[in-house]
C-alpha cells in the first residue's frame, strides 16, 4: 500500500486524527495519495468501504479512482461512494427530498431547462428582455445559489431597482421550480446543505455513515460545496479568543482534501481558492502537507509550466521539480490558418506513430473553446485519423434527445412543467400557442399545476373545440403511458413513447436526411437505457433519468478501446486531472487564449494563466504549442498575435518549426492559393490599395465608398459606407473587396 510513494506522500496516506490538507503542484501525486489513502484505510485501519465518501470532479475521474482502488482492494470497493458532488448530493436528496417538500422522483433541470424556466418567469413578469436578459438572470441566480443566498435574503439585500427585479425573478423562478417538483443543478448542492442545516439528525446520520471524506481538486469547490463538506464532516469546536466555547464540536469525520491553488479554473462558477486559504482557519488542528516532486512531466515541460505560472502575482511560490530528465524540447508551430494548424497536428501524430510508435490514444489536443473542435474533426476525418471529441458534441442537448427525455420525465413526474410544455405539441397534435396560453391562464387562475390545468382544460375560457379535443387526447395518452410505464424497463418505455406518440413514424416517413440521424440519436438513447438496465437490473425510470442528467458534458471521455485507440480532443477545462504522453496546445493566440474577455482584466487574466498551467502540465513527454496566423471567427478572418503565455515560456525551451513571428501578412502573401484552403481572399485576389473616396464592391455587402483607412500592413483597416448596408470596418487583407 505504501510502495511507490515518497516520504511526504506516505505521511499523507497514514496521517490520522485531524483534518488533512494536501496542497501541491500539478502531477505531484495528489490523486495518487487519495487512492492509496483509501486503500490504506480499508486494509490497515479496517475501515468499512461503506464508510468512505470520495469526491472527484468528473464521473470519469470517479471511475478511474474506483478502478484503481478495485485493483488494490478488490470488489469490496463497490460499497464506497466515489463520485462527484452532484451525484453524491443527488443520492442523498433522492432519499430525503420529502423532508424538503419535493417528491423523491423530482426532476433535474439542466442549464437549458433552467434558462427556459427563467425565460417563462421573465415573460410573466413582463420584463423587457433587452433590459433584463433572462440568461443573465439565470447566471446571477446561479451565483446566488453558489453562495448559498436564498431568495428571501436576496430580496432583503437588494438595493437598486435592478437588484430588486432580479431578486423577485429569483423568487418566482424558485416557486415555479418547487411547483414543478424540480431542482436545477445548483439546487442539488444548496438543497443538500439546507437539508443538513434544517435537519441535524439527517446530517448526523450521514456523518456517522461517512467517517472518511476525501475531496480531490479541492481548489475548484465553490462556497456551497465548502459548506456542504463542513456540514458533512461536522463542525470543529469553536472558541472565542478567551477560550470560551461558542459551539460544541461534533464528532467529526476524518477529512482529507487535496488541491492546487494554481489550478483553480472555475472562479467563473464561484469556485474560490479562499476555500484552501480558509481551511486552516476553519480547522485549526488541520495538518498541511506539501508535495514537491512532479512525477508526470519532463523537466522541459515543467520548466515551461513554472515559468508561465510564476507570472501570476497573487500566489505562493512553489518549488516543483522532476527527475524525469529534460526530454525533448517543446515544439512550436505557427500555421497559416486553422486548417493548416489542424493539418500539422494530424501529420505530427502520424509521424510520431511511425517514428516513435506513439499510439493515437496517447495524444490529446486541447483548445480553449468548444467550437474549436470542428476544424480538427474535419481534417482528422479527411486524413483518416481516429479521434473522439470529449464534451463538444452534446448528445444530450440535441432536440430529439431532449424531446424523448422530456416525455420520460413527464411520465416520472407530471408536475414537471418545463418538460410538459416542451412536448405538449411535439409531434404536432394541434395544441397551438393560444391553447397553451389558455391552459397557463387556467393554471394561474385556479392555482393548480399545469398538468392539472390540462386535465381540466374544459374549464379554460375560450378554448376552441378542436384544441380542447387535442388536449384531451394528449392527457389520455400521457395517462395511458404512465399506467404502462409502471412495470416497464426504461428502454421499453422509451420505445413505447416513440411509437404511441407517432414520433418515430414521423421521422421514418420524412425524406429529410437529417431526420435519419435524429432516428439514430433516439436509438442511441434507447441503447443508453438498455446499458443502464444491464448495469442496474433493478433500476427505475427515475434512476435512469438521474444518471442521464448527471452525464455532464465534461464527462463523455472515451475509454481507451485497446489497440491504437483514438486521439482525444477536448477543452482545457475538461483536461483537468488527466495526463497524456503527447499534448497539443492549440490556438495559442491572444484573444483566443487568453480569452478575449480576460484581456485587460487582471483577475481573469490570472485565471486564464492558471488554465494554461493546467494545459501544459497535462503533458508527460512531448508538448506542442501551435497557433494560426489567420483564423476565421464568426465567419470573418481575424488575426491574433501570439498568446502572451507562449512568450512567457523561455525561448530556449521551444524548438520552432516555423518562424515564431510569422504574421498574418506573411502567411497571406506566402500562401500558394492552390495548395491550401484559403479562408480569405479566395480566388487569389490581390489586396487593393485604397484611399478615402474610392468605390469598391464587397462579396457580401455590395457597393460601397471608402470612408477611412487606418493602420499599416496586415493591420490595415478600412471603413466603408455600404449605403443601406451601413458602415463597416474591415481588415483590408482579408475582406473580399475589389476596387472599382
Ligand atoms: P494534478 O494536479 O494534475 O491532478 P496530481 O497531483 O493529482 O496531478 P497524480 O495524477 O496523482 O498527480 O500523479 C501524476 C503522475 O505521477 C501519475 O501518473 C502518478 O501515477 C505518478 N506518481 C505520483 N506519485 C508517484 C510516485 N511516488 N512514484 C511514481 N509515480 C508517481
Ligand atoms: Mg489529480
């Protein structure tokens, strides 16, 4: 159990008697300590697996941890809870929801659902969506919840008109959620905290059950999660400076948290490194252990990571070292454009596989934003390089998948108003918006749920007979499905829904090729249900839906399929905690990464830099840094200077395959039009020389007059008056312009 650990790691594994905080840089074995500690608890301290709760950040990390523990202790690991915050809270809430007034089959609203609900609320409050954008309200309500601020407190604290409006919307939103028997993602944490605080005996029960609580990636917990843990392990005794006991200490569970302040990348979701800083204050008897040896990366990679992160001002300096040898230098490449960049990656992967026997599964390509995967996918398909996108392709966000899930959710919980309204007229059955509005009016007039209003539709004012009949048929259909569903496994029920609603028939009859892929997606969902049933023979519909809603986008990480495997494409955020022998950090451009929003915002820039540190430290042996001189964004070419994070890496660590200073201008002029896809200036047009007053034509905007010319070389911008098309400022080098 203690083999393969250095002295500090060993100390962390065997420590007991007080809370334990392990703060250490990337790749220093924090996660390894956590797994070994669990194994040690079971083997040496005779802890029962059921007494262990280990919190990880993704389901994938949880699975990996379970596998590793499985190897160390065998199948006894099954009784352990190794899961994400959300999964653990969900399990607790399923058992205890009634205490909070929720049905145990409560629905879970993902971000899209909750935004729909907020949009409904804002419409009912007759708020001007321009002044009070529902999305921004949703985000702010989420912030409240991450800080454990309920709507009553929000109303009390609200000062400005805007704050008051927001707080009222929060209240209306929350009441609607409760009425729908639903919780959003943030509620899952907040309600568990409420549960523990309102019902100390429940907290006590779980505290007695989980004698050992271990948390990985602790730096990314937000305030709500922090308090949750504190409630779960029990408060330490609290004394005044004079030594008077303010609060008696509970019989605390053992707490072990591991994290790295330099890898905190979820501040935008309310994560605060204050949780690390305050740990020692809240747990005065806590023990802190530092780990300093990195076992993951070569010296060159580590030096690059250290150089970048040392630019952050608000941090404690660390002394992370590795004895893996220098390894190859980092490789830098400046592509002409994003296609060229993807092509370079594909060719390098090929070369590495031929020359060094590197498997595709050992390679990861990271980017800052989800949308960036598309070009890589295109090129990888063209070049026949097997790959998998993690996150990006949001299967569960596709319309047809959400439709079918909405049906299943309605069958599990007819009060779920967002799902009910989603499927009310899907497939079309003659219940239009007017009829829906009348049902809604009936529901508020009679103070009954939307579902009850549907059942009493004949009481709605002014409902046309045709609509009324359609509503009656819909109600009969749902009731029949609910009746049938009771004894059916989820996959069979899903199929039944598709057949009895005519959804499947409609898609099958369609000539639209897209509908064929929709059918495939629905079949895929049914196979997800079948897999669930195989793994959980006793599983219910509610449990299936729960599992589905927990498959966060961050989580669809492919399992290595033996053989050569596939290249993994993912965002930097998703990459946390993972490691790969070969890593490509792409689109290293100021404005892309660091993200444009963070430029000029020192705090956000520091968070971007931590993200860069996370990215760099994923690499074990080889690290590539690429960027494109020209990149099309939103359909228009943009050229961004090299990312400042690249210039923060000492020059001697990088082996450039191209001119590191290559600019958009030289890329554009050096390009041979036939050889490479050209994002701009298609057809090999030359860049015109323009002065104010010149008449031009633009491929999209038509005829115009040059108003102003500004900047030099590739940075030349022209302002053109397109008459009724308005004035536009364009980059001369890339705008499809011709001088007349
Ligand atoms: P991150 O901050 O990225 O989450 P981490 O601190 O959790 O990193 P681990 O993933 O636990 O680091 O470890 C990094 C790598 O180093 C793993 O491959 C792990 O198996 C290996 N490792 C850790 N400690 C040792 C050790 N004492 N001897 C050999 N290998 C080790
Ligand atoms: Mg880790």
